[in-house]
């Protein structure tokens, strides 16, 4: 394994390709770090009794990358001994038993590496704007912001034919149309045309 | 990544070859597990102010493998949801920034995977009969049982020319020579030759 030339660097990527765990380890490895802790999130074949056939991920990419870099910085404040950090997230279709996210953290000793890894996956799921669609075997699907996310508004189950309706877009259009209707009514009844003298 | 055919299996190996983190992930991956937690232990270039140039590992192999299987079983008792477990330990020379141990644990959810991984590396270091020699840049070296091991008797620093003196062998020969000297003295003073009539 090649040692990273910049031991304290953050390696943040969003990619439509398969993730490589060895590459994440290589990115964070340095001669001064004796421990690398990793978390790999996989597509599971079930969710609350439903048979899942695949996941599909979408992200607001520039915002997601900026947020991922912020949580790396927060981890470094909390565990100053941490060396390299890799946050690699896959987008698009992720089949069963393939990785959607790989997190690797190097540190001189394992305690800091373990704690920072747990913090990074918890915080990534809570704050980074990445949505996933669970596709079930009977053609149903569900778009989700992360279940653990404070601003999550998970959509109800629906039979979907379109390939990429975003939950956030639906919510946005719904509230925008209500707001515009309200403005029209306000204009009609409370601000009548001035009379011509 | 291929999903493991036996999701609940233990994959325990001792090897003189370089360890492969992707292989450990593949060994434990299964369709029902959404989380894989890993720990990779690397050779660090320093120890308590000494510049380390390499590590060398020796094991009582059959006993080490049996002990590694035992700690997998203990982890399964403590975290029954755990799927595959991989414990891969390298023996012989491990250069700086290469892996000496890779632990991978799969589980449906990440909490169990994280906790089991931390337990496995703590317990492996405390109970498995694997010794390491730290070789320093000025030709000094030190054989160690693990520092965290309850029965550890780390040897003093010594300038070594031989390539594989084991700490355990030194202790064994020392106590054997004391025991034999004691037997000789006992025989000479308390069991005198019978007189000839």
C-alpha cells in the first residue's frame, strides 16, 4: 500500500462508479498513523418487511461536497490527532450488496479513528443533501431524505414509473403553488383597482 | 463486490502475504447486511520517541487461530445480529505503512458492526499469542507480546543481530536452567550416596 503524501488531507468524492475500499485506505495511509478505521454502507435487500431490489442516489452535488468537507473539518476539531480522511459516496443505481458510501479515517491510535468514523457517518446521514430511492420488488418505490436527517420528509410509498422524481422537488412545487394562489386572492379582494376620477 | 454465500461465517487467517482490505470486505458482504465496519492496523514509523524501520510478527499459529475463532464466537454472543467476520493477521516482516491486521464485521445496522469491531481488535491484542519485534533505525530492537496483553512481559531494549529470538523462548530457557540447578543441589546435599557395607 502506498503511503499518502499529504497525511492530513480530506479526500471527498461523489461518483457514479463502484467504490473501492482499498483506494480509500491508500488515500489516508501515512507512516505516522498506526490505525485506519472504515465504514462501508451497503445496499440491503430489505427494509421494514419490503423486499428491496436496488437503491438509487441523487445529490445536490456542489452543496453535498461542501457539506462533506465541513464535517471533515468538524471531525478534525474534535479529534486533532486524525490524519487522512476519505469520504466517498456513490450516486445513481447501487445494486444489492454493493457499497454506496465508504469512509476511512487514519490516526496514530485506534480510539480516535473509531470515534471519528462513527461521527462522520452519523453526521453525513444527518446533514448532507443526498437522497435515496428504495425500489421494491413489486414495482413500488420510495424517495427518502435520510431517515436520520432532522429536516427529513420521507414520502409515502408510491407506484412509480418515472425514473427520477425528487421528493424535495414535490414539496417545493406544492408550497410554491399554495403561496402563489394566496397572493392572487390577496390581490383580488384586498387591493381593488383605483377608481378613475 | 461479490456477496458472501455464507453470511454468518468466520474468516480467520494468518498469512505472510500482504493483506487485502477489499478481500476482507468481500468475505463478509451479504445481501442482508447494510453495514461493514473495518479496522486496519498499520506499521507506524515511531514508538515512544524511537524511529521504527519495520515490524516483525511471530505467532504460535495453531493456538493463535483457535483463539481468533474463540473471540469471533464471543463477538457473536454479544452482538447476535452480526453477519460475516474476517480476522486476517500478517506474520513476518511488515514494512512501514503496510497492514499487519485487518478486521471486517458485517451487520444489518452499523451500531453492532462498530461495537463488534472495537471488541475484536481489543480482545485480539489482549489474548491472541502473536508477538512483534520493533526494529529501530540504530539497529536496536524489542520483542513484545502485546502491550495491552494481561500476561505481557515486554523485553528490555537490546541490540540484536539474530533475526528471530523469541521473548517466550528466553523466559522458558531462563526458568528451565534455574529448575535444573535446583534439582542438582537437592540431589547433592539431601540425597547423599548410600554407604557400602
